[in-house]
């Protein structure tokens, strides 16, 4: 590792200190203990050759897309992290390390990165070349491809202009200098860029395959080529995905699992029952869910593993029409929720009430947030203002508000509880509406809702990741229709602010503007809760809530 890269990683370590403290280093085979990790070679000596290295997990639902440029959710990301590999990979200690790139050089002004690729092949034998990265990134930025995560590539010089303003893709700051050399130029210094290059929007695509067949990512088969530790050999839609060890992977000696079977069961009770019956090796987060009614018993049995993660569960408001277009109605609804009651009686996973959208691991003051939990009297004051502005005398004149959620036992229970809170505390009628995940995502993205449940897990360890999606009303993951010039200006200033503390304050000021307008009502900050087979070791669950099986094995 050269000195510039080592310095850069040290900057990332500073940014991730709070998160590492929360997650205990992310070891998954025991509660967050902060224990020291073992590397892949040490794992090799511990894997039991007499034990089948076949992992069985539940991923709840069909992934909406397994194209890196179109993936937009945690389920798709879970599969892609096993089958693909970016220039960097987040290691077991939560830090970025060289992956598809074997050498990384950074310019003195920290805006030009030169990645030298290692010798590696796609699962069909094609060499992984720099053009595959340039192709994939520019494909996602091309507005005709409608990548909802294209904004993650705005860190590239010319990226935003190409995606939003008709700028030329030729001017985007990613160039394959030759087969082994990728030069990346950023719009501004970005201290977490080497975390971003591990994220799925930055994954490469086999340009030779993709140019010949635009539908290459729709099914398993010869066209679905990948470059990660595992290959997808079966995709039975809405049923299961089968991954097998990629014997041509450059670091194949580290990989001990032979197969990963990912079933799609959207019933926590069935998932836990299958685990108890030996049909699954893992039940619960981050890929599945545990039944809320079983949480206390699992705690009492000492089986439940709980890990704080950088993520927020929230209710988004459609700010473009209906009662939720009124800021005081939104504030009334947000203030009239008893978050601690939801945690104590429903989720039971040691979550933290959220009265902000940036996790406390990034903004410690958000342990308290921007307003009190369950502040019913203030909620009634906001409601009265909102009713007057809308021309209503009392809540009975307000049309019933539709609260939408994707199919899930926990989401349903939370929605029913909040429905009761809004009726009891504010006199507002609420009707509930739910859909399966893929349909639900489309409806939310199309603003075809009034209030909608959504969650956000950090893609990288920086507060900007929880704020930038709301910068533009038309942004890929905004889904509220809200936009603020003051908010936009603060984010723009933060992008060029070199002083860490000054930048943090700009981001905190931006969150304050956001919470004042309340396009989103935060509910709680996530924890991951799960049970796992006793002999399953070194599944890497990060402080951001994602999971990798590259190092996993059965002893």
C-alpha cells in the first residue's frame, strides 16, 4: 500500500470511529464484542472439511434488479456484494481495501485516482479490464437508462452534468487509459471515495457481454457474468437464488463456502421455524426478519444477536399534493408518534427513537434529535395551524390519510399502531395500504402515495449519504417531491469545505433545514437482530447493515 493510500485510509478511519464503536467491529458469530478479526488464510485452517460448506439464508423477496446500475435496494445489494467486486471491498474490519484494483495512487490534491487492476477474469473467462468500469459508470449516468442511484456517481467530474443537464458522457471523469489502468477524476476531494468504489453502483459490468445483450442481467445463465467470490447459477424468480463458489476468482483460496442458497420467504414465523428445523443457517437481519412476538424469548434464551447499524426507519410524506403537502400537517403527524412505545412493544430490538435522519454514530446529538418524542401537545398546535391553512375547522373535515407499507409483519404492526396514535392524539382518520416490495417501490418512486414507510441504510460512513438523496425533488431516492434552495446550498458548500468540523456543521445545518420542513418523519434508528447456526463463523455484517459471505465458513 503506498503512502498516499495509507494516509487516505487513515482519514476514512477517523470518519468511521463512532460507527466502529457502535458495531463492535462487525463480527457476526458473537454479539458485538469488539473481538479481533481473523483473515482469510486463518479461516482456512478452521474450516471443517467434514462439514458441508453450504449456507442457507432467507432474503425475503425477489430482488428488483441484479444489474449493478439499476439496483436500488438492500435485497439486490445483498446478492451483488457476493457475486461482484468493485475496485475496493469493505473488509471484515469495516475498512476499504484493494479488490479488483491491486494498486491505488491518489494525487496530491486528492481529486485524481489512478487504479491499477489486478489480473482477474469474469466468470465466463473474459479478462476484467478498465473499460468494464468506465462502461458501467457511464451507463448508470446515461439518463436514458434511468438509474435511480446515478447520483452516487456525481462525485465524478462531469457526472452530474451528464446525468441531469445533457452534458457529454465523454467529459465524465472516468477513463480507461489501457486494459489495466483506470483514471478517475473527482469534482471535489471526497475523503470517503474508496468506500464508494466498493458500493454496487460502482461495480464493473462485462462490457463485451452488455454491449451485445442489453438484457444480460435479467436471468442466471451464460450472459450473467460476474467477477466476485460467487457466481449465480440459478435464479428461480420469486423462489430462490443459488450462488456457487467462483473458482476463477482471484482470491478463491479465501472463499470456503461452496454454495449459498437464498430463498425468498416473506414470513418471519416461517423463517424462524425453518431455522429451528435446521433448514436455514441464519434467521433475521440483515437479509431476513424475525417475528416480533419471538424477540423476547430469543433474548431470554441467549440466542439473539443485536448490532446497532447506521440506518433509519422512517415515514416519507408526499409533499406535492393532499394534506401532506402542508408542512404543519406533516409536523403534526411526526410529533404525534410515540416511538419508544413502538420499540418497547413491537420491534423489541433495542432500536433508538429517531427525531432526526442522520444516525447518532455520525451525529451524536441525534440521540436526542430535533424535537421530543411523543410531543402530542405540540402536535395539536401544528395540526390546528395546518387545518386553518387548508380551510378546515376540525380534523373530522380532513380527508382520510392513506398510510402505505410493503408487506411485512413488523411494518403492518407499526402502521396499525401509528394509525391508532394519529386517531387518538389528533382525531385523524387513517387507512392502511400495502403491496409487495417491487410494486411498492415503483409506487413510492412515482409519488403514488400520501405517507409511505421506507428505510435507509448507509451506503458509506458519512452523513452526506443520509442527506444528499433529498437534494433534488427529482432525485432517484428522494420520493417526497420536496426541494429546498437553502438545503441545496448547504450541501454544495459542504462538498468544497476542506475542514472536517466546518463541513460537519454545514451538514448539521442542512439536517436542521430538512427537519424544519419535515418531508420525512423519522421513526427509529435501526439495529440488526438475528440468530445463526453455532458453527457458522465470520459472516461479515458491517456497521452499515450489509452482509458479505466471502470469509464465512462452517467449523
